[in-house]
């Protein structure tokens, strides 16, 4: 009897793990992982797959749960039937890797659970109300809250409670409780989205690429700059008082953040171009802190690739890499190669474009203070980088002296020689010493350093600093230097009056230029303009500046 019971439970697990719906959809040329209600909602799935195929796939999942319980009922043990129900559900959620490969489906198993309940009622020896009442509670919860995940958990909670109060044996009670625990673990991301207010309700119109002619859908990858930013998400906010009281260490929070896969934490609403086109943008995050990008580049690249896959699954057509994400994977090249189904951009072209657009105004205002540009010294921080060198190339012919500050002196020398040929009357100096900035009247900074690099000892009174770094290159203490003016760079206001549940740290209604580039690519359909790798084409810079103006994007100065 014991051997047969174990054998039946093993078979129930295998039945539950069979990818019947997956195989059906795959044979019909449909990617089940992408075309899933888990990602897109029922309405979109029906539109993309069709009602017949969707119903057939759903019926196969239902049959798995029913069959698993039906087989276990041959031993006439209600307790074994409940355990078989658990085995089938666990098999569906955690199938053997050889059945799916490295990317198993991300479904929630609701139809398997429905089949399980039907099996327990018809053949499992459980009372009618013990199996029907949880389904009634599920339906009522969907109607009241609109969240399928919480409705499923409510139904399983009722089921576990009814089994606990019934005369069934301990194995059945533990099995029903384990069903609830397994579902709760499976729905942890959905519960997090509910807390973050990003989980769509049942029947809600979910944006998706190609669904509407007047709407495009994008996604953008963000990360916390500090641990304080980490608490922005309500799903993590509960930990803040525990860290402050020493109950949870900061090190453990950082370690946890490194183990989290990308998740949807927010959405930008209200972006509408001058031509009336709506741009929807999901905000995705794998909450790596800045030092992780420096110390574990392979982990960061892996998370960026996972983020691109999630963006594609959510129905986005363009995926932007923001802040330190923009430099991982050879500045997005490896991410695009791993996920060719979606356009990936690091935002470098329009970032350079906003600088190009802002510099003439900055120089004009500088001269209006009575200072002569030809007598001025300009410091370029991060001059080894593409963006900072672009600034140097624009500035050099207009000032008397340029101080190029970077980490690689040999590369700086090569760049300086290029500048000398274009600006023969300008003195060009290369250095790795930040103290030389003390001579600069104007400082332009664009590094990828996770910490500030410019401090009061590097700045003379009255200097103007254009800070393109994200996070900021200029330490807050610099503002205390008399007469110093700090100008943030690369900040753009999208058209239409944008709102967001996440504070992007750029001011109300504003986004970084790299995010704006993501939006512009989707709005124009010019996917070949994406920014990847270290090189930025001048023609693409000009394209984004022109299209931003046409669509209604404005640079914040």
C-alpha cells in the first residue's frame, strides 16, 4: 500500500509537470511564455492566440489536475487524493528541466487547481462543499478585488481551513496547507506588484505592442542609487524599520537584492506626443546597488538580459537601459544579442543630443555674466568616455584652455591630439589629477562612477559645473563653495504631463535622456537608431534632437 501510494504521488507529479498546453501552443507557432495571461492578461492572450487554441490549452491544464486526483482515487484514500492534488500542482509549477529547458513557463496554475478541485469533488471522496466553496470564494474575490492571484490564495485559504476542520487525517491537512504555501510562493511577484500598484486587474486593458495604432509600449530598467532608494518600492518598505533597529543587517538586504530577478515596479502614465500618440512605459528593476555593477559585472549583465526578456514578455517593443545598466554587457551589445526579439538601447545618442542642445545656452549665459570665453578654462571630467569627449569636442574651439581629466592617460593623450587638430588655438591639457580643476571656470562632468568625484577642494569660487553624471558626479558639499553654480544635465520633460508611482530623482514630470530615447524610438518606429556599444553616430544624435522637438520633448535646463 505504501509503495503504491508513493508511486501514485510520483505519477501525479509527472502528470502535473507534463507541458501539454506548452506543447500545443508551441506546435501552433505560439510562444507560451510570452503569450501568457500571467504577462499579458486574458484579453490580449485571446487576441494573440485565439479563443479556440486558448480554450484547448486551458482544458489540457485542467485535465492534468483532474487526472492526477482520479488516479489516486483508485486506492480509496481521500488523504492520498489531497496529496496527489499537491503533487500535480507542484509538478506544474516546478517541472523537470528537461521538459522545458532553461526557461520554464511562468504560469500560475489556476486551471490545474480547478481540475484538482473537480477531481477531489467527483472522485476524491471529499464533500461537495469542501471543494466547491473555495471555488465560490475565488470567483467572489476576483469580482471584488479584481486580482486573480489574491483570489486564488483566498480560495486555497478557505480550502485549507475546511480541510483542517474536517475529519480527514493529518496528511490531508498538511497537503492542503502545502497547497496554500506553494501558491503563495508562486504568487510572490504578483503580491509585490499589487503592493507597488502595478498589477493589472482581471479584465483591465493591458497595453501591448501592436495592439493599438495610437499607442506604443516600452520598458526601462532602473535600479536604486542608494539603500534609501530601495525603500521606495512598497514591497520592500517594510524592511526599512527593521534595518534601522538592527533586526536585519544592511549586508543581508544587499545580498537579497543581488538574488532578485528583474520585476515590474512602476509605470509612466500620461505621456502623449504632439501628434496624439500615447507612449506607455513599464519601469523594471533588479535592485542592484551601484557598487555591484563595478564588482560583479557578469551578474549585472545577466540581470539586464533577464530584464530584456521580461520586457518582451510584458508586450514592450523597446527596452532601455538606464543609469549603470547602460554600461553593462558592452554597453548593451550583449543584452541585444541575447534577446534579439526586442530593441535594446543604452540611450547614449539622445543623452549626447541633450548635452549638445544645452551647451550653447550654458556658454551664452556664462558670457552674459561678463566673462570672456576665449580667456576661460574648461575642465572635462570623464574625458575617456564617449559623452564627455563629445562635450570636449564641442567646447574646445570656444575656450582658451581645456583640462581633460580621466583615468587612462594614454587614451586621454590620443583624444587630446584629436582635439588639437580641430582647435589649434586652444591649449589642451590631459591629467588624472582632479586638483587641476581648481583652475577651471567651467566644468563639464560625465562619468559612470557610483560615487561623487568632484568635491569643494577641486572647485574654485564662481565656477559653473554642468553635471551629466548619473548618479551625480558633484558632491552636495560643492554647492557651499561661494558663487558655484551646479547645472544638472540630461534631464528631459516628455510631452503630455507624465506621472509615475516611482520617484526617478529627476524632478516632477521629468526623466533622464536615456529613458527619453527609449520613448522616442518607440514613437517614431526607427528601431535601427538604437544606441549600443561605445560609439554614438552623429547622425543619430541629430535625429533624436530633431524628433524630440517634433514630438514635444523638452530639455530641462
